[in-house]
């Protein structure tokens, strides 16, 4: 499965195929190629896949997409926490009682 994430262009550099931008992904700023979206401008939102902007996005659509990604992250975090707790419970159940561990 591939994932492309929207981000906002903070600055531009280069020209033509070497054109690049510093893009903000909710606090994480990365250098991104703009070779596929030469029309992108400062302040635009772009969809980025593996370091390359593949399309422009309006602000409303970017906000909706970021909100959905945030919800997925929260759900994944909850799943991970539940798995960790479940693993800890399993490990505790498999561990011998303290008295048995201290006998030598």
C-alpha cells in the first residue's frame, strides 16, 4: 500500500525539473521535488509521495485529508497500546510466581 500526504509549501528553490520546496507536514518540514507540479506556488498544498509532489490540493481538501490521517493515527495508537497491554498481560501470565523465581 502506498501513502501520499498533503503538506503546505513554505519556500521554493531551483527551477524547471530541479524545482523544489520546503513543505510542512503538520510540523515536520521536508524538502520535496516539484518536478511533477511545476505550477505549485508558495502557500499551496501539495500531495507528496516518497519526496515528490504529485498534485496540488486546495486548502479545504488538505484540511479534510489531514483530519482523516490524524484519526487513523489515533486509532492505530490505540490499537498499538492495546496490543502492548495484551502482550504485557500474556508475559505476566507466563512468568512464574516471584517465590519460584528466587529459588536457586
